[in-house]
C-alpha cells in the first residue's frame, strides 16, 4: 500500500528569492561577457602576432590565418547565446517564483559546460598542432 504525504503549503516567494534570481542572472551575464571578451582576445591576438611578424621581418611569408578567428568568433557566439539563454532562464524562474512552483533546472549549466569543453578541446588541438 502506498501512502501519500500530505501536500505541504507552498511558501510564497519573497524579495530575497527574487533578488537571488537576479544575482544568478547577473552572474550568467558576467560569464557570457567574459567568454565573449576571451573570444575577442583570441581573434585580435592572432592579428597582433601577424602584424608583429611583418614589422620584425618585412619579407616574411606568413601562413594562412589559422583557426584563431574561427575559435574566437565561436567563443563570441557562445557568449551571446549564453546571455540570451540566461535571460530566458531568469524569466522562467521569475514566473515559477510568482506562481509558487519553482523547479530547478540544470540545462543552461550543462549546455555551457559542454560548449566550453568543446571550445577548450579545439584550442588544445590547435595549440598542439601549431607548436
């Protein structure tokens, strides 16, 4: 025989719950800005190295641009998508808090982790091949 526990009354969301949701959203935004900034640095560092090589030796024949621009642009895109998903997550949790039915989700964390892991592997492979 199964016995069900009586339903517990749902505690209404207070200001601290909403402020915690906002702090989490802002942390995701800071993370996405950092990822986009890192992507920008990857692209511009590649350009800086090429210009430095030209200044040092004007007759140098530089190889192709490599994968730095692709990896950098991919990082910028991941940061932009991360900020958009963070906003959607923020709004979803806000609706759940107002409705008294909060259900945690780890999708954004998982998606970000997988995306950054793929980019990290690409960077490692690129650096190993170019070293």
